[in-house]
């Protein structure tokens, strides 16, 4: 169950970061409110995951997969530059997250 909390934390953190971009510097009320709500849920889910999972693994997976997902959203939705270096870097982040997740299988 704790891995599901971590997955939810990642989804809500990505939604919060996307809402932050959509808020245009906190100048749009709707996306700004959504940003705060999504981040609150993300932190609550992460706290629930931390009841059972190691902090080092949880935080690395949360931030790593969130970073990779936000990078992909930026390139696809917000037309940010797509380059070989960015794609390789995202792949390396995912490899690191998989390695950490595999090291925590006993949790």
C-alpha cells in the first residue's frame, strides 16, 4: 500500500508543478489554487508512504520520477526544446530510480 501512496505523491507533485507553470507566476487564481491543493495532497501521500518506506529511497524516487515526468510534460505540452542530451538525462534519471526501487524491495 505504501508504494501506492508514493505513486500518488508523484502524480500529485507533477500536477502541482504543471499547475505552477499554468499559474503564470501565481497570477491566475484557478491554477494557483490547484497548485497548492495538488502539492498538499502530494506531501500528505508522501508522508503516508514514509510510514513504511525508507526516506532515502522514497525521496529519490519521488523527486526523480517527478523530475522526469515534468521534463517530458515541458517538452510535449509547453513546447520546450527536445534534445538528445535531455532525453539521455531523463533515461539516466529513470535508470537511477529503478535501481533505488530494486534496492528497497524488502520495504
